[in-house]
C-alpha cells in the first residue's frame, strides 16, 4: 500500500506543471519570433551579399548543391524539436560582442571587395543571432545544423588550380606505371597517340566540395564518437581527390586504347559522372560498415520528460533582436561611409612606363593577348622592342577599389582559355625600381609558342605580389586613410623553346624600367587635381545659376 502511494506521488511529481509548460511555450514563441525578425532584418540589410550567394549557386556548377543545405539544416533542427522543447531559451549576452566582431568582419570584406569574407560574415551573423537569442545550451543541441549552414557559402574555387596540378601529376604517374611514354608540360599531357589538357572541369572540385558536405552530414548522422566522425570526414576529403585522379587516368586510357574514338567529346563527362557516382556509393558503403547505434527511443523519451523553468522575461528575445539589428546596421553604415566613387567625366592621365635604351616603344602589340581585369578605370597596353625581342606591358589602373573593381579578383585573367591556355604559375625574383622584389608569373601556351607573364600589384602606394597582402593594404587605405588608387602591372614575352628564356628576358627588362612607383604616384596626384577641378567647376556653375535665379527674382519683385 505504501509502495503504491509512493509510486503515485512520483508520477505526480514527474508530471509537467501546466503553468510552467505554458510559460515555457510562451518563451519559445517569443524567441522564435525574435529569430524570425532578426533573420528578415539581416537578409534585408545584407541583401546584396545574399543575392550574390544565390546567383553563384545558379551560375556555377560547383555550388548547385548549396540549394539543399538550408532545407537539410531545417530538417535536422525539426527532428530535434522534442528534445529542445523542454529547454528554456535564455539570451546569451556574450553573443552581442561576438556579433559586433562579425559585423566588423563584414565591413572588412566589403571595403576589401572580398565576397567570401562578406558571405562568411553574413552567414555567421545569421547563426550568431540564433545562438544569442536561444542561448548556449540550446545552441549546443543544434550545433551541427547551425554549422551545416556554412556550406551555403560558395567557397572553394581557390582549389581548382592546385587540384589540376595534382590530377596531372597523378595521371602521368599512372601512365608511367602502365608503360606508356608521357611528357607533362604544365597542365598538358602528351603521349604518343595524342595530347590532353587537364582543364578546370577535370580538377574534380565540384565532386570534392559536394562530397565533403555529404561527409559531414554522414558523420553527424551515423556516428557518436569523435574518432569515427573525424575518420569519415577524412575519407570524404581524400577519396574524391584519389577517385578524380583515377577518373582522369581512365579517360586518357580509353581515348588511347580506342584511338581517340571514345571519351574524347561530351561522352567523357558521362563516363566521369558514372564513375564518380559509383565512388559516392562506395564512400557511403564504407561509412555504413562502421556506423554506430544512435541513442534508444526510451533514453530520448526520458530526456524529453524534463522541463526547464523559464525566467519569464519574454521581452529579452525582443531586446536581443533589436540589439542584433542595431549592430548589423552599424556595420552596414560603416561600409557606406567608406565608399568612394570617382567623379564622372574625370580623365585619368595614365602614361606608358619609360624604359632605358636600347629598348624602344613600338606600336606593334602582340595579337590575341587581351588581359581582363574587371572594373578597371583605365587599361593601357604598350610594347617595347630591342632588336628581335619584344616585351608587352599591361597596366590596369583603378581610381578607387570597390566591389567587382579591384586588382585582386578571381575573375581577373591574363589568358582567355580560347587562344591562350594556362600551363603553370608561380613566383620569380625581379628587380623593380632598383629593389629586389618577388613577382608572380603565369605561363600560357598556344599552338606553337608559349608566353610568360610577370605581374604584381600597387596598392596604398606599395608594391606587392601577394594577393592577401594586397587585400589588407586595400582595407587599410579605406579604413585608415591612404592612397585610394591601385594598379596591376604586367610584363609579358613569348618563347618557343624553354620558358627560362622568357624569364631571363623579363628580368632584364624590368631592371631597365624607370620608376613605376613614381609614375603611378604621379597619376594618382594628377587624378586628384582633375577631380578638384571638376568639383570646383561644378560648384561655380551652381553658384552662377543661383545668382542668376536671385537676379530674376529681384527683377520680378521690382
């Protein structure tokens, strides 16, 4: 009898309090409403950033899978809803300074014109707003769905060139193993039966990025131990790279053995797709072979039966949402305040680089070489000859750097992919303005000749060939004040035998160039004077128009 009474009391004690349950439900409603308002506000404030992400998903085959990330994250949160319902949302005050840092990161990305940084800050603020409003305990329960949202950032194009090199070396190694004579020239593979180019599509970046995303979600859903999760994620990184090498090798072998009747047109894409689909199935099969059992339904139900008490301050999520949007607005305002646009009709007096004798400037430029630097305010081509040797110089000048108008941009190209194909890249030592400096180079190939292009940047009045340093100098010039104009400088020459001949000629040519820095500084000074003249002229015109209007008004009064 006593035991029955105790059991009844235990059941009554374990039963949820209706008032506490209602208060907790009300707290969740206010918190979810605050998250909704915060997300809508952030999306509107950073609409251009979000739009650029979606446009990249639509236009690039590398990131088509990104459309699946938000619904997958939402589903992962939804299946956790019962475990979350017993927890009380509590605003995490530490989230506010973190959001301020993220807003500043977005500002840095905006002034540097780096979309990846802007997009990272945008997604981080979306995730950070959830953590701040719900609190750390609940955020920890949905840590993976929140983390998975970062796969919406179209990031990874930087891996194309390195993976092209890896694929080319892998194919050459495999061809040597099977006894086929092979010669590798950059990204071009030559065998007795023909030649192949390891194009960007052959790098396997699309397959790698999507497989990594699959690897993370598989690790989260199939395993509980950290070691097994890390092991499966490691497989999702390594297997696609190795598999892509075998895919490229297989295509070369099919073309070679079939006398170039198979796997040379669009069909090689079909064969590659079938092979990589098989690899994906193989990866999942390997993952299932050592999967772990998830917590039982009984344990989950026991955890769901516990209700946390709420502090009852339903206004806190609302205040948190207001604070989050205020932080975001301050970051966006900082971006607007640092924007600069050159005045219309401003002439930029960019002059060719002077070179010491015996080099002479000529009017004959190398045909079919047209570098593309997006958004450049002025582009200047010039050519120089010494006997039978010719060097071409290209200058891209920016009165001010801004989004899609910057010296360092993934869309800037020295090769067009039609007449010229990239064969390699790296760094070289040069003498510029009397000082030893490191420059970057691109080696390109066409039918029977090659071309070497040396290039470097002038940002905030300094030379650098490091794209990351150039971005930091761009941020410094915008935020702290500095030389707002920038330029990309390139010198190029052709070769027929060995690339080293072109490098030697460019080293000699650059050492005989007169001060490039002085030329660009003078261009910047002339640009500022031209802008001042236009502003003064506009101001004078407006003042004259105002005086004329006043005179007419006086005549009318009389």
